[in-house]
C-alpha cells in the first residue's frame, strides 16, 4: 500500500466525517510528525502497531568491492521499526492461514 491508497482507504472508511482533502491532510500531517520526531532523535510509539526509532551505526572500515581497497565509512543513523504485539500476532495468524490453504 502506498500513501495514495492509504488516503483513499481512510476517506472511504470516514466519508461521513472527512472530505478527501481532509483525509490527505491528515495522512500527510501524521507522516510529517513521525519524520520530525525521528529527526530529533525521538522514539515514536503507535500502540498496537509498533515503534519507530533511530539507531546509530558506528563508523567503520569498509572495502570497495571493485578495487578491494579499504575505505573509511562514516557513522550513520538508520530508521528502525519494531512491530507491536497485536500487529505481529495478526500477521502470524494471516501467514499461518495462508500456509494451511496451500496444503
């Protein structure tokens, strides 16, 4: 699912409350707030869904695959997501049901 599909589903589920433009503004605002919090180094927890956080990768010495020379790789920050328990259980139930149908 991409952002446009998310906006469409939000709008379809709440047509009596939101215009399509309101649904789009809501999704964009949520994503912007998550991005802003992560850029500040904060952790974003959405109960029942999961946790977004930033993890630091230390500087290291890498290797250029073409030349084989050692290259200094600077420290980096990566976004990390850990699914919450309800989401994890729902996904596992779905995977197990699909596996059972294939048998």
